[in-house]
């Protein structure tokens, strides 16, 4: 043990060991800075991706808040005929509504009474029913509804109407 203590008392060895400790500390600090930069870059990239996801979600929510969602159903009425029932389940108003039955515009379909008008706008949460079918009409009917709304995404709904 005395030999080791004597060895450290030599000023040249003590200076050399101090130099080695300083060099090791320098390498450790360089490694720490590089690791910190790498971690910071990854955190920044992750934050940017999360921000992009949140912005997309906000845009989707805003679009959905402006969208109309029209649905059609065929309902029987008291006379034994059928009514076309259209509801807007979306959060936005539907405008410029066009209805095709079996590929023809509603007012040109042979099973539809002439002069039946569908409103130009169906507000969010609203429903309309129109007695549009003649007594000799035979469902099912292929129906396609298209519309515009404030989301600027064209709306489209297709179904087969059966009683």
C-alpha cells in the first residue's frame, strides 16, 4: 500500500493522472452533448408529428361540423301508398339537393307524382316527407342523393328503398 501512495506523490505521475481524468471528462461531456442533441432532435420530430396529427384532427372536426348527412327511407302512409322520407343527420345544412331514382331525376321517374318538389335546403337535424309515389308504384327503388354543404366536400348517399 505504501508503494501506491509513494507512486502518487511523484509530481509527474500526479499531473499525468490529472490530465487523464480531464481527457476522460472531456470525452464524457462531448458524448453527453451529442446524446442530448440527438434526443432533442427526436423530441422535436415527434412533437412536429403530433402537431400535424392534432391539426389534421382539428381540420376533420371542422369539416365534420359543416357536413350534412342525408339519409332516405321509404315509409308507408295512411292511404297505403309510400312517402319518401329524407333526414339530415349531419351538423351542416344540405343545399342543391339532387335525387336520382333508378338512375333518373326524381321528377322524371314514372312512379313519382308530377310537381313534387324537394326543398332546396335541408337544415341540420331536419326531416322532410313527401308523398311522391303513385299508387301503382312497385318498390324497391335504387336512390342516389347528392348535395353540397359548407364542408366543400360533395355529399353522396346511395341506397335501395324498400317498404
